[in-house]
């Protein structure tokens, strides 16, 4: 009787292992399968997320030249396995360099001239308004866009640290949105320089969309 119990337990363990293996295989197959929707299957592709420096699965809708998150897992697993520098499927005839102002430095990325993937040519999104940041065609154009406050928008630092360093510069102010995201921008004691873009950055109104210029006396000694 003792051996029967042992055999039954071993048999039960084997069944569990077999079932789990089938579940994982089924899950992997679901991830690898093509889109059920033909539209997303044809239009989904891998592109670089400049903010996160990783490949993500996107699709370009019609002629909007804007990349949306793919609602299905058409290329999710494949994109996650591709190095950032190889996101786009390019060749020597379709690749095109572009430049982005990242924390006050112009960085070169490889984009594409393929119309159906043209939305991949971007510099991420503005942390304050979530608007797409358009790239520069040349390094010279990118360099001309740099202002004294850009260097304080370091993606590797916390918002608090960027703000603290930003407020030491008399040419800059710090704007914070309602979600706690912030950016160092050109400005004076009363307002940002670029009011057209950051019109909602108002000094001292409330905790949302607040523009802070800082007490420069703290940094004089």
C-alpha cells in the first residue's frame, strides 16, 4: 500500500509538470501569433521609444504620421528582444539619420524614409504636455535649439534633483504639471519665455501646473 501512495504522488507531480508546460507553451504561442485584426497585422512595427530607450510595438494610422500603441500583441515579444539601435527594419536605401535634443545634448538616431513607418522618426514626448517632440534633420539645427536650461532635464535624475539644479540658473524656471512631472524651461521671475508652448505654467497659483523661479539668494554663497 505504501508503494501505491508513492506511485500515485509521483504520477500526480508528473501530470502537474506536463500541464504547466502546456500552459506556458500555449501562452508563448499566443504571444507569437499574428494579429487577429488584419489592419494591425499589416501596420504594426517595431520602433524606438526614445524616452525609455527600448523597442516597442506601434502602428501608424492612415496618413497621420503618428505612432499609436498597438492594441494587440502583434509584435510585442519580437520588439522587446531587439536592441534599441536595431528597432526599425531598414537597409542602406531606407535609413535616414535624425537628431534629438536630449538633456542639452544632440544625439543621433537612425530613422526611416519609409512612409508607412515615418512616425518612428521622433524624439519622444514632452514630459509636461505629452506632445510628440519632432526631430531635427541636421546636427546644426539641433545645436541651435539648445538653451541653457535643457541640461537640467536629465532623464536619469529624479524630478526633485532636476528642479533643484534648474533653480540655480537665473535663466531658468521649473514647471510642474498636475501629475508631478516637471521640466526646466527658459524663463524669468514672472513667467516662462515660451508662453505659446507653456502657457499653463503660472507662478504660485496652486500645486498643479506651477511655475517656480526660485530664491537665487540661496545660491549666492
